[in-house]
C-alpha cells in the first residue's frame, strides 16, 4: 500500500494508534439499531464533557470533511440579516470568507497577521456584527488565537461565537463555557487521530436557537437534530469512523481526560522544538499551538525541497506550505498517536540531513 511504512508528521491525516487501526480492519456493522445509537449517544456525551459544553448543547455528526462542517454551520446558523466578522489569517480563514460569499452572508474579511488577537477589542473594525467566525488554529501558518480574548469580545458585543477547532481539539485548550463559545467544529483526522471523513459540530443552546430552514437535503441541521434524538443521522454515517471515534474518546477518558491529552501534546511539541533549536531552522509563528510547529529554513534551503527530501530519502512525511510561503515554511504536526520515540525519528533525520549539507 502506498506510504504505509512511512512516518507521518502532517497536520491531518496523522499517526493513528493500533487500536484505531484494528477497528478499521473489521467488518462494518449494521447501524440502524439501538447498539449503534448508544455509540452515538456516548460520543456526544464525551465530546460535550471534553469541551465543557453548556447544559442543553447538542452534537451533529456529518459524514464529510471539516470544510463541510464549516460550510454547513454557516448555512444553518447565519442569514442575510447577519453580519459576520470573519478572521482571515491564512488559507483556512480565507475559506470561511469564501463560504460566506458563496451563501451571500454579509461579512467583513478581517485580515490579520502576526497577532493572536488578544487585542481584538481594539483591533476589530467598528461595525455592528452579529457573529464572529474564526479558525482557532490557522493551520496554514501554525498560528493559535487567544480564545479567551475572542470569547470576551463576543460576550461584550453579544455575538455568536463560531470556532473551527479542527486542528487543535484534544491538543490545545478549548472550553465552551470559559471561552464563551457557541459553536465548535471538529473533524476526525486531526488531533482525534482517525481517518478523514467525519465532522462533529457542537452547538450551544444559543446556537441551536439560530438554526433555520435551509435549501439543502444533506446539510439540514434541523433534520440532523431530529434524527439525533434517537442516536441516528438522516443518512448513512461513517459507521466505522464512528466506532473508532467512540474508542478514541474512551481512550482519552481512560488516560486522564482532555487535560492529560493536551499536556501530552504540549510535551511533544516542546520536546521537538528544543531538539530542533541547533538546526538552521527558525520558528515561523510566535503563537504556535501544541498541535503543530511551523519552521523556516535560515540557510537558504527551499522548504519544499526539505519536505521532498524527507519523503524521498527518509520515508518521513512533513507538510509543505502553499502559495507565497511554499519555499519558506514547512509544517510538523504533533497531533495524533505521537510519542517521543516516534518524534525522534524525525529529529534524527533532520540532523542527519543537515549533517550531509
């Protein structure tokens, strides 16, 4: 199979545990029954617990990528009567801008750079907004925003707070009540370390009150919520990934809960960054999450060449950047089933690579 013996340090998909892989190798079971409904109910309960979701919150499961969760949320919660402040700090912020434009949602493209938005109360445009939309971790540049400052800003101005936590859930701190968050969008192939194809949208009571009829069969949140009452989805779910999600959430709970999961990711990120300090590489962002490290070569090497050489010569997958940063930045994920021993493979390869230069 292609790349099956490669080490993977890309920010999705990520390295998966043997327990997750074993579930994926089993026969997919029938799902329109009570046992599968119980799996769905348990996944919902654990997700809400890990996010400290407000009482009365609900979870929607979508058999689709994270972008579908982003688009479906905009479709179902916002209308032409809204005015969304969309934080655009990179490729994924731009994606939210594009989604709002496609669905004719009034919005302001709030372009930001080199800030974690701890000063959003001073830097945000002086307009009457109804919602804030932000990728908590702008994965294209490895940049984590200040969720507390964003939440305080939303509370002060009575804004609906929509957070894409796709590439920081279970690796970095996010608390719906503490951070005044109304919507959290998560996905399977990042910190949860599952195959791609499943998105989860956690909705607070305030967000639930905003749901309205939409011109969509597959992404109708009203229909999703109706089916969720019996632990089901309107259409065929990603059954096997749901079973893997159930096992993964139970694993996190068993191993010390979300706090321990975040601490593990922090230690791996800190370890990697410390071990890479003597290499001709510079950290790109001042506000990096535990989930990922973005690095810039300081010796004139092309970041794209480094990515290709790691793949071809060491069987290690790290992640290139796109656009204007293609030759200047590459990304290393700390998400998934990551250990120091696994991380050492990349550290050793980088030192060997630069030793040959």
